[in-house]
């Protein structure tokens, strides 16, 4: 008697295992897709976003939108760059290029790096004329424009003052009267000699020193925004340590980038803030006495100098300004910080498009805010 063939049984088993594999693959794909789309954290000012990239929900028929963010330390602060785009592979490369641009500017304008072009100027310009590369020369000329417009409230020649008050080394000290008198002889933008034709610079007084720390970060933010636009990025966010922040476009389904201004009396307390602004192709820049300071006999001395007196500005906690660029913001917040509320009114009348928030001490551990618009 002939036994029946076992081939149909083998086929049934094979089909069964194939079906199990297909079902497993489908479930795994669904779970993986769910994990990607659920990575989106809430973005708030002053906080680091928690994931590198995720899908953004879009309307049916539109291309899938991805968001990528990263942070890196440069120019003595943490830079954060956020971008939105449809090419998930290209976004990390674009952000990395942005950080490379920030590092390039740091190498160009750092007065801590002895090999930087700025350090060369500080080292040699009181001895002879120094030929300056075009980008740095144009930037110094721009800084002098801010100095002239503010009658010296913004001044990049405060380098000797910063050293005298101990802010370069971080120890903090009050200079003696005669020492300060001698240092003030080396401060003043009028003492810079620039030759636009030959692109040279020279100091008219020995011992002068340029300090671009009050504006270089804003320039770096502007350069990154320009770079993002060149790569076709229409929505992005760049923060230089939270003190200079630019919002390019607006996040999906939002009117702008929501930024909370730091409470000047509790700058590290995420539960407190000095107000909220929304940025769309605008920049927020903040100058605060909490960034670098030291105390002597209960008096706080911050790093923001009044170039006219040689002393750190008192009776001001912070100034926040809304401008169209990072460079404008970094210069103007220092200008208004030095001028104070009343003198700033005349300055703002001559510079439309700027909104300012002054945070003034108001009793023990309190502040009041004054808002000025053009």
C-alpha cells in the first residue's frame, strides 16, 4: 500500500512561517514609526531640546517635515541651532556646517587666542600699521559706526578696562584710582586710525586693545542665519547662549518662536521669567549684569562698562532689545544699558524698528520693567 505524500504539509508549514514573519515585520514598522513621531519635545526658551530629529505632522499632500537640533560650545557659550526641512539626511550636515562657521568666526575675532587676527592687531597696532583681512576690517568699521551713533556708549576699545577690572582672568577686582586714570587714556574709539584704501589699522596710543566680545556673538548668529538661507532652510532658530537669539520664519502651526526673557534676579530659574516675546525673522538680544560679575562689600560689579567713566554700569539689571539682526541687537542692548532709560529715548527715536525692555532694580529683590518703542 502506497503512503500519501507529505509535500502538502511542508507547504502549509512554510506558508504559516512566512505569514508570521510578515506580521512581525509590519508590527515592528508601526512601532518604529510611532517612536519617531513621538520624539518631538516642547521647545521653550532657555531649555535644551531633548532629541536630535523627528517627524513633524503635515497636512495631507505635503512633504514630510523633519526637525533637527544640536548644541555646541564656542565663543565661551553654548550655541544651539534648530532647523526644519524635508531632507532628513541633509539637516544634520547643514547644522554641522553652521557650527563650523561659528568656530571660524571665533578663530577670527577671539582675543583669547594669541594666533587670531584680532590678537595680532592688539599686539602690533600700537607699533605700526597692521593690514587687516577684509571681513574683520569691515566688521571693525561697523563697530565704529555704532560708537559714533551712540556717542561712545558702545566702544570696542574697552579691552584695557576689562583687564583692569579683572574680567579677562575671571577674578574680579576694583582698580586703584591712578591705575584707572592711566587705563582711561587708552580707551576711546576716536583713538583708532583706520585706512579704508589700504585696509590698515593703527592705535594712536600705546597699550590700546580691542574687545569684540560684546558684538561678535551677534555677528556669528547673523552668519549662521545667512548660511541656513543659502541651504534653503526657511524655518530655523539660532541661540548664542540665550543672550542673542534669532528666529527664522516660524515653527509649523505657530506664529513665531516663543522666547521667555530671563528674570534678571533669577536668570537660572526656569520657573521665573521677565516676559515672553515671539520671534519671526527677528532677533532678541539681552545684556544683563548676571552674565559676568563680582561683588565687593555687597555691591555687584558687572562686565558691562561705561566707556565714559571707566566703571561698570550701576542701577541697571538687564536690557532686552528686539532688532532685525544679531549685530544690531548685540550693539544696541549695550548702548541702551549704558545710556539708561531717559537717554535711550532719543537714541530710539533716531533708530526706528527697535523695541527695548529695561529691567530696573525696584527695592529688595524686585525689579520693574520699562518698555520703549520707536
